[in-house]
C-alpha cells in the first residue's frame, strides 16, 4: 500500500534525553491519523521532525512513496505539509489576511501587495472548508477558536494537503471543539490527510480513523479506531490500567474559607463581566464552577487572585477582607492559584524550571536570606517536586519554555499544591494533560480537600466538573444561577443551566 507519509525508524536526541527512539509512523491518504501519547512522550518532537524544525539522527521520511530530506519548514511546505501549532504563530496587530499571506504575499505589477486579491483568496478558501473567518478582522479582536482557524487557513493558503494538528483542542471551548471536528471532516472530504497529536481519548474515538500510540519516545502500536476502546488506548498510552472515575469519600465541609458578596468586576473593555455575584466555599469541599467560556469565570478568578481590580463587593478569606490586595498579599493570606493561561500567568518561560518551582516563596527562608538567594536549596526543593509530580524534564536547570505544555502544567500544580494553601484556585488544572496525569491531579485536589482545604475548581470539561466537585456553581452572564450537587444532576441539565435556558433558585440542589 502507498502511504502519503512514512516516517521509518526515526531517532531524535537532545542533550540528556532520547525524544524519539526508533519510531515508525505510516499515514494513509485521506485519513485522520491520531498520534497518542503522554505529556513528553515525543509526539510534538516527531511532528517537528516531519515539518523540518528538527533533523533526526537516524531514520528516513517518505512522502507519497518518495524518500525526502526535510531540512526546514519551507521544504515541508513545498511537499504539501502544513502544521497548526499548539501555541499560535500569529501577529496580534495584523489582520487575518495579513497573517495568512505573511511571506507569500501576492504582488501587483511585482511591486505592491495586492490586498484585494489576497482577501478574496482567503474568503474563497474559508468558504470552501466551512471555516467562516472574516478576512479583515484583527487577530487581537477574535476568539482563540477563530485564531486557530486562521492557522488552518495559513496552511491551506500555502497549498498543504497533509495537515499536522498539534493538540488543537487544548485551548478551545466544548462548542469550538465540535466545530473543529466538523472542519477536520470537511478537510478530509476535500482530499486532505490529517495527523492529529492529542491525548484526549474521547476526541480520538470521535474523529480518527487510525491511531499510533507512543510511550516514553517509543512506538507501541497502531490500531484501527473501530476496533478499539478508550480503556485499551489509555493503558497502551501510560502502560497501566487507568481509572476514569475519581474515587472519593463524601465531603465533610467545615468553616467558610472564601466568601464573595455582591462582586462586580469589569473586563478590559470596561464591560461588567461579574455582576453582583455571591459564593461561599468551605474548608473540606471542592466547588466546581461550570459555565460556557466568556460568562465571567476568568474575571472572577483573576479578581480573587488580585490580578484584576474589583468595581464593588467584597472577597473575604477566613473572614479577612482581601479585596483588591496585590497578588503577593493574596498569596500570603493563604491562596494558591493554578492559572488558566500557564504561559502568561504561571511561569517565567526563560527561567529554569527549578526557579519557576519557587516563584511564590523564593524571597523566604530557606530559599533566601537577607535578599541573597540560596540556589542549592532552591534546586533541591525543585528536584523533589519534579520527582513527586513526574515533571518530564532533562534536568531542573532546563528552561521552562523547553518543556511540553503538559509538563509545564504539572510544574505549576506541584508548586501551588505543595504550599497547601487554605484556598486552592484550580483554573483548568488538567488542560493539556494526559489521562494518567489527570488521574494524578484529581487525586491531589481531593487530598487537599481531605486535609481541610477549600478548593475552587474552574473547568470547561463537564465530566471533570461532575467527577471531582462536591458542589457545582453554574455561572451565566456573570452570576451564579444555580448551585447543584453532581449526584443530583446530569450533564444535560448542567448544559441547560449553562445556556441560561433553565433558571433555578441559587441554593436549591
């Protein structure tokens, strides 16, 4: 059989680590082929080899049966290979069209750029594949889901018929995920082939034709999706049985730790996003916040953490007013924060991962004395957290930006949970994590709860909210419209509440 892509016995090494160890991947024409593996298993590295960003130490690549040497992304583009990266490569201040044509601008009389033709070309491709993107919109004004469509359009504009999607749903809402799945089906119907890097089993079962599993840099097995199930994929991926249901005792709520009264918070455009919100979280319970993205959840979390000013209302922690305190004072009062955007708010990407592990405590003993940092103690602490949270990194001195997204996340979670704060805010804590890591993080959150801590969980994954929370607060248009218990509700009911079509008096459950 002729494959559209063959990567045969690929080996890729970095200092201190073998990222790809003799991996073979064969992709058929017109299929969606999933590449499944844990965080740091070597999925993105293998695709970066195919896209010409890395050169392999061993192995060969064939495109449509012909042996090729892909020395850089331009060669990949010429071979019809396009890559939609996990972290978008877009210029915020330019329009959709300007981003798409960057480096491949159509010229008028060989002199000026023919913007009219470019916009028309972009509109045509957008309509052909059901992408529905406004060519004239500025990148800074469109949603994350739309930005991803721009990345897809960039590859199509350059004539790609083999598309690599690197963790495409990591930053999307459930609705945007469904739209992306439809777009992928449209692309395949138009004759494209797709390689999908992911560790979301539900999506693989829904969208992929075949799946290649890699673990710790090695190829494990290639399966037909019609002949497998999520349990088999999960155990192949992590090398052991994985539980999808988090075991936990019923909560034993105690005193109120967090008390929010009549809170009003505006967004950057000065629009009220949190509108007179009231919420209490007690010691010994996990309160999950459910809601469609954009209903004020982000502004609420940032206001509690001291990252966004409060217009009116109060935030009390252990009875003490922490409204509008600076972030460090909020931290010192007893709040831990796993932020939604790990790269923007969670890490200093150019610092070593070891120094990132003490960002909340570096100025205290034993990490600092009279303003002088004790690097031995800092790195000793980092080493123990890296081991405990299974952060896959060549060493504690590796820069944070070099780690995979999932390992960056595990590092932040380790840092925040280790301090065992009175209130732990976990915003999208398992975004970008594989099933084994998700199981581990859920267990950690429940351990904190059982130590008598209060946990506020924000997640757009309904099964996570249902699985981990003791109470669920549903947010709609900046207010809590219902508080329910997971055992007394269904995902369908929650969906209705999140859409504002089923109002319920707060406090009912």
